[in-house]
C-alpha cells in the first residue's frame, strides 16, 4: 500500500465516519474524534472487503465499496454508542 493510498483512506475515512453517523438513527453518545476513528477503520476494512469480492477497482465511482464502508461505519458508530451508554 502506497502512502497516497493511506492518506486517501484517512481523508475518505473522515467522510465515511460522518456519513455512518448520519445513517444511524437517534442520538449517538460518542464524540467526533471517535466518529472519525471509526470512519478510518471502516474505510480500511471496507476497501479490503471490496477488493476481496472484486469491486474495489471499477470504472467510475466505486459505489459498492462506498456502501460497504458506510455500512461498516454505521455498525461501528451504533456499537460504540451502545457501549458508551452502558458506562
């Protein structure tokens, strides 16, 4: 993985985290920093999953990859929010 790919994943991860948070209904009890971290992790994992199923590098916008990443971010935001509420 090249450095430009890592930087792109971080920038996209920030956007993915925010979109994932918007997808989750209700109030989330986590800060913006956790949202960004979840988005970055979701971007990396989502890219790996998309590459594994062969949809990471397509002509045009990789909509399926984005959907996978946003879904993972939403799951991460919802899970961490539930953990934070319990404490």
